[in-house]
């Protein structure tokens, strides 16, 4: 079903008192799983975080085998 998609820029605007919106500040960690291909998902998220300026992306992406409850 077609749905509207909105792009919201994730950037700080310190002159307006708006901070903490950029990806390195916004993302604490990403938990993946359970999934059939956790290694591929982890690599993809680490790459995307690196592209967004997160230098410690390997520490922020975690693979879990625990199902959602």
C-alpha cells in the first residue's frame, strides 16, 4: 500500500538549542536478532554507522539470540 515518506534531517542546530540529534549522539546501540544471517546484518549496520560518522560502530552493534518477549 502506498504511504507517504518523510525525510527528517538528523542534525544539530545549536544556535536554537537543539542538540543530540546527529547519529553518533542519537544511537547508543543497535541490537540485532534473532535472525538467520546475524553476521551480514551486523556488518551492514557497522558500515552504515561508519558512513554516518560513528567511529566506534563495532562496539555499538550487538547480536542477540534472545527472542522478543
